[in-house]
C-alpha cells in the first residue's frame, strides 16, 4: 500500500497558490489542499538573505502520485526553485488516510 504524504509548497501570491491547488486537486494528484497566508518567509537566495510575503500550501497525496504532483506544481509555479517538500504521514484517522488513497488513485487502464 502506498505511503500517504503531506506536501508543502510556498507561492508568491494567493492567485498562484490557487493555480497550484486547482491543478493538483482537479487532476487528482492531491486529495485535498489548504492555502494559508500570507506568511513571512526568510531564506537565502543567490548568496543574499531574503524576506518575503508568501502563501503556504499543504496537500495530501500518496507516494505513488508524488512525481506527477511535483511536475504539476513546477508547471504552475513561477519560482525557479519552488519549495516542494513531501513528508510521510505516519498516523491519523484510518478512514481519512484511506480516503486520501482512494481520491488520488491513478485512473485504471481497464476502461
């Protein structure tokens, strides 16, 4: 059984976050997503300390769909190197974890 994952992404605007989420959830690459923000991010970029307002996106998926989700986020994202970090979900409500797997299951090639 595929491992459930929580995928974290940051974007430079709410509109971009909405675009990332729309593509991921509509394409069933993520079962659901939440957008929070704005948040303040501090980070090193090209040798310089940066501080920006960003939006945080959290999506639930499975390891089987992670590659496609990463590609979808990169295609919808304006950053050269977007934050895309996946962490395993090690526990939770069984029905919810099953729902994530069901909603992100790859389409069957039977039909």
